[in-house]
C-alpha cells in the first residue's frame, strides 16, 4: 500500500517538475538553469512545511509518503542539478556553475527552514 502512495505522488511530481522547468526557462534568456532551481526550491519549501506538519501532528505518515517521498521526490532533482552544473562548468560558464551550487544550497535550505517555521506557526 505504501508504494502506491509514493507512486501516486511521483506521478504528479514528475510532470510538475517538467512543466515548471519549461515554463520558468521560457521566461529567462540565460544559461542559468532557473527551471530546475525553481522546482528544487519549491520542493524544499513543501518538504519543510510537510516535515513541520508531521512533527506537530497535522499530517500523518501516509501524507508524508504521498507528498514528501512521492511528490517532492519526483519534483526535486539532484541529478538534473548536477548535470546542469557540470554542463555549465564544461561550457566555460564557471561563474554560473558556482552560482548554481551556492544559490541552490542556500535557497533550498532556506526554503525548508521557512516551511518548518510556517508549519510551527500554523500547528504548534
């Protein structure tokens, strides 16, 4: 049963990640991977909110599997982040590669923190 929840969440998260990437990249004329960055930071925010919700008893384990493991697992993508960063570095856009690493880590952790804080404000 648990794997069905993960599968259902991933079935939504993967297309959402693709559509986010396409929509965001269309709006930016730069080599920086804004689409992947946006999907990853959004996933961190949702996962932080969910973590807080579970911690404060506002969400149960099945929701964690559906939204956290399934949806956020498919929405966020470390492999694409790594690939795009490597491509930037190899193409000579080393500044953008370094900026992608730094901004992704800082923004991702910040978004997760904000999600937990919002959950605490709502459910603690």
